[in-house]
């Protein structure tokens, strides 16, 4: 943390679900842990840390869940970007990827699995949180079988996440979002990325050697991150310490 105090600039990058907020069967109820918005607001208000949320959720959902916090948000795993001043940009998606995603959606419709589907820009996520274990396992096996032909196509990736699987465009991903921010803040900035899921490994990889990668989850899993925090207590302590040293 001494380096953080002395650094001319700093950036704090965080995933949302599983990191700032607990998982919920109803994703609209996945509000941040108690006190998280407050400490993030104080970090943002200090003017000494660039704060960004990088998530698989669409930007519009994150805005609502994080209100009244106004910070930089990367949504749809890097496909969308909303700046604190309200400016919004989105990455283009190739025609081939869109056609393959359309075909993959048709497979899910035919299998009667649309109740599990979350259709996002550039991806389809299938959730089985809250479904009985046996039924969830059967559904997961079927989904992977249906999507196997698409997963091997260069424009797309098939990614596991906590209680689900997602077929999405290969790029941009969270690592691309982190790389963009790295280029913007410069080599002297102190940076940390906090995330919980397998999709965050792309971000960890992009930051590796340039900053601190932190795994945030109740149970440890294999990761390239250098540190591990259990939410919400240890996460809150880390954020308060960050605020203290940057203030």
C-alpha cells in the first residue's frame, strides 16, 4: 500500500456479481453488499482513483443496481462502455458472430430451455442457479452438447461461470477492457483488479505484472490472482484501506 500512497495516479477495477454483490437466483435482486456503494462513492469522490466496474451484465442493469453511484462501467464483458459523464460507446460485432449466436439461440428454443436463457448483446448466458442439482446437471450437459459446434468457431467462446455457461463473442472481453484502461492511465499508475469468476481470468492475465490481481469469493479456487479476499468483510477492509492510502 505504500506504493499506492506515493503513486501519481491509481485505478481500481472491479467485477460486479460475486465480487461487489452476492449471487441471487433473481438477478435483479443482486444488490451490492451493505456499505459497498458508500465506500466506492468515497473512493470516487476523492478524485485520486479511477474507478471502473467491469461486468458481464448490460450497462443499463449495472446503472440501476449501483445507483446512486456514477462511475465508469464496462458492460457485456467489455462490449459496452459508459463513462461518468454519461458518454456511451459500444464495440461492433461481426456478422458471422451474430449469425452463429442466432443459430445457437434457435437450438435453445427448440430444446425448450429459454426460461434459463439471458440474451445479452454479443452473448447468450444460460443460468441454472436455484434449479435442483439433478435437473441442473442434465440441462448443463444438454446445453454444452447443443453448443459444441459453435464453441469451436473462431468468433465465439464458450465460458463457464458460477452456476451457468455463456456463449459469447471472443473479443472484446474483460482483458481487453483492462488493457484499454492500462493504456489510458499510463505506466506509473497503481492498479488493482478484483474479480471472482473464470471470466475474470482474462482481466487478471491482462493486468499480470502491471498491478495487483485479487480473487474475491468465499471459497478459494485455482487462479492466477496474487491475493484472495472473502466478501464482504475482507473486501470492505481492502476498499477502506485503499481509500485511506489514496487520501
